[in-house]
């Protein structure tokens, strides 16, 4: 019924539009002639009453008569056209267009499809690009684009990506935050978590390195400890996972957000035969200090505390000699050497870890820190350090330590062009007018 009504309305509209075309030959021309005749009569009255002289009246009469003759000729042509088929050409075309449109819709359209209710249209899901988080993501992206050294901005962007289930993007953003603050245990843990979630829950080698670095900085970091248990479970060490989770649960507040999930994991591990007592001789990774160790350390002098730490690190190094493939252990050993300030040993440990995870950006960044620490005691940048920094720059061209020390080595060798290139790249990492930007510019200006 609706389709029929629409068709009738279309035909009526065309009829109203073409009616003047059909009728113009008659009434239009006749009306024009009557107007000119009235003008002639009025001109005669004005001349008789003295409102216009004879010469002006004659000129006006000739102009009106000329127009009258032209209008009469136009009427004659229109009448001749009306007698032929040309009068109906435009209406015929309009009717044909409507008929063609109706035929096409009847063949290709769906005239019987009912209208969608307004409520259904209002409740229809928004398109993907209209996601409610997209404006937040756009603002966060603009913030870090304008301020690439804004640590808080990168963390905000990473968390916003995570809320949108874009874990790969979240991991990339959090890696920028880690680069700005490599000694922050919470950002390292968040990086490891996002990498894990982007891999469907598998704790990958890159994620394990991030968690290990977080625990080396803060052994109580809950997210890293949680995923340490997950990693052990994935390796088949259910008892080790159970021990890690139970220790974390015992130290967590009752309302901590991870407690409920921890209880489920612990129950599953126990159902699989996990036994906390079976880990007494587990040497896969060193256990943390016991409560007795902590209490004893509190009563030690600073030198005695450092000696105790060195003993623990040496014990870890000895155990790892029998575990050359333990990536997490080697990364933790390198971190421990860095805490002790033994940078050359830290460098060697990172070098070994990179043989297990070549190209790992977290390990390469940590390697540059270790090399920078080791070079501080050298009178000139040694060749092995230059080689390490070049290896870092091959993967991380914006690494500030590698840019600085490779430029310094070039300057010491008299290669001012290479030094200027590296230090210019270093300068451009920083915001103009910042202290770091000025210091890099001073290095460039001091070159021959």
C-alpha cells in the first residue's frame, strides 16, 4: 500500500510541474497583449489631460506598439507549436522518468520491507570508530605527540589502550614510559602484564624480563609476583607457582583486587597436586630473603648489609652457571650487579641474556645503562663499549646513552662529523630550552 501511495504522489508532482508547460501557449501570451492595450489606452488619457506632450506620447506609443507586435508574433509561434507533438515532449519525458524509477525499484528494491522502529534505530550499536573510549584515546595520543617525554602521559595512554582491549598498543606505550623511568617497578610490571595479555595470557620471554626487572627493584611488587607464579605454572612447575601465589596472598590486603583471582589459582594448583613443601630444594630461581634474613639485616651495619647482598648475588651467579638457558635468572643477575655498581659484570650478564632473547628491547636498553656505568671509570670509551652501543642503536636508534657515548667515542677519535650526527640526534630527543637540550647543544658547539 505504501509503495502505491508513493507512486501516485510522484505522478501528481510531475503533473503539477508540467501543467504550466502545456498551458503556456494560451493564457500567457494573451495576458501580455491585454497589458500592452491597457498601456495604450492609458497613454491616450494622459495626452488628453495634458500630462504628456504630443512628441513624448508619440515616442511612447511607438515603443508600446512595437512590443505589442512582438508579443503577437510570439503567440502565433506558440500556437503553432501547440498544434504539433513538441508541446508534449517535456511532460512525456517526466512521465517516462517516473515510470522507469518505479520499475527499477519494483525489480531491485524491497517494497515489502517494513520500516525499522525508531526505538530499534536508537538502540543500534555504534560503529567501531564511535567507541566511547576513542575520544579519550585521541586526547591521550595528542598529549604524548605534543610532549613525548611526558611520563604520566604515556602511562595514561597505555592504560587507556588496555581499557579498550588494545594490549599490543598498550605494551608499546608502556615501553615508552619504561624508557623514561627504567627504575620504576610498577611501570615495568604493567609493561610485562600488557605484553602477556597481548599474547593471550602467555608470559613471554620479554614479559618475564620486565617482571624480573620490576622484582629486582621492588621484591614486593604484587603484579610481577602474580605473573611470576603464572610463568612457573606455564613451565610445569605447579608447586613453585603455588608457593609464589600463597606468599603473595598472605601479604595482600583482603580487599586487594587480585585476591579473588589468587584464591582461584591456588585452588586449581592444589587440585593439580601442587605442594609448597616440595620447593624446599628448588634452585630454578633464588628465593627471596626470609623474615629472619630481614630482621638480621636490620641490625647490620651498611658494610655488613652490602656483604650479605653480595653473598646472595654470588650464590645466584653460581647457580646460573648450571642454568645457561635461564633467561629470567640471567636478567635478574644483571639487575643485581647493577644495584651493586658492578657494571662490567652487569654488562656481561645482559650480554648472555641477549643470546637467549636477541633483539629484546628491554634487555638492550638495560645493556646500554650497564655499559654507560662501566665506561664512567674509563679514560676513553673502549672499543667493546662502542660495539655494544652500536648494537643498541641498531634496534633502538633513539637510545640516549648509546647516542651520547658513541658520539663521545667518535669525538675522541677526531671524527667530528659522526660525533655531530650522534649528538644532534641526542639533542633532538629533548624539548627545546630544556637543560638536556642545552647540554647536548653545548657538546655540538664544542666540536672542531
